[in-house]
């Protein structure tokens, strides 16, 4: 399916309205089903959908990547059904978990049925990764250069994985920031990339649910061009995840686990 299409508009400015056209991103209902039972429906960009299903399964703690037997995207009357088939023991565990995720794009905790599930804790992330300030800035700059859908539409988020010495090894885009991160997670799992060897870089604000997803994946560093929430920083601190946010061309703010970015190597950090 196409990820964007032209839409006629009227550009209004000092000289009055002018006929124009703009590419806008597509978003379609995407159902994620496990062994024939729908677990959630989200609005998403119709691209990298197998990565989406794989990443969502792992980052939401539904099953391990090794529990996934197959992913079969199927067109439905009103969208796409991602049919994920799990090993029998994983499917049995899932059956005991009541969760319905029917929500709009950008809603990271839609449909969660208990406060405990919203505040799920994750084990500490272990990694020997160290980055210089120059590498933090380089990672953010590299993400900017790998966003073709955003370049066309100005309406898509991106999540990328940056590895020292290799640069940006994978980037995924979506109209939803959570979807972009899930797609990235799925891509890394599919390629067998060690999550402890690099940093996730995102274009969106850093909220609790994004940190949960990064922690579930086992990535030690999160880089964001936007700001974090207090809950996100609390969880990052408990999980031992480094958060560098509000990244600009020559500076950033370091919030948690500063030991992974040595002080002597930092630029003008606010």
C-alpha cells in the first residue's frame, strides 16, 4: 500500500489564497492478531508492517521474539490484519492476559485495563556502551537524514538505531511515534542486532511508554530531539537507561545515567 498521496489545498498568505497541493501520509487501521484472536487495532502508516507486529509483540511484553512462528499480513475490508502465530505455550500465557488495544494513533497506553499494567516495571538494562558528545550529536543528525516520508509530508515520526563505528543501522517511520519505535524494534529483532550495542534516537517527545518499550528491548541509551516527561525519566533512572534529550546541532541535555557520556567529552550541555 502507498504511504502517502497528494491532496489539493489552498495556501493562504499575505497575497490571498493560492491553489496548492501537498503530499499527506496515509494512516489505516491495523489489527494485530495472535493465533486468530485480535489483540489490538491501531492507526498506522501501511509500511514495514511485519516489523511493526514483531516489535509490538516484544516491546509490549506479549511474547519473546523466539515465540513468534510466523507473521502473515492480510488485507481486510477496512484495513490490514497482522496475523501473528505464536508457539502454543506463549499463546496460552497470552490467553490469561486481558488486554484490548483499540486506540488512535499516538496513544501509547490505549485500552490497558489496569493501573498496574500502565506502570509495568522492567528489569535493569545492562550494557558497557559509552558515547562521546560528538557521537550523540552525530546520531541525531543522522536520523534527520533518514526520514523520506517526513521529508515529503512533514507529518511522520522516526525512530532509528545508531551504533558507534557504524552509524545509523536502521530507521523506521510512521505517523505514530510508538508505531515508529515498534517498527524499529521489529527490524532489529529480525536482523539479530544486539540492542545493547547502540542507542535509540527518536524525533518525538519522550514519554513513559516509549521508555518502557526501549527497556523491554534492552537498549541502554535513548536520544531525543524533544523533551522527556518526569515519569519517563523516573523509569529510565530505575532501569539504568541514559536519556539525552532536547538535542540541537551543538548541544543537548543529559538527564539520567551520565556515566555513559563522559563529562570531558560533552559540548555545550544545558
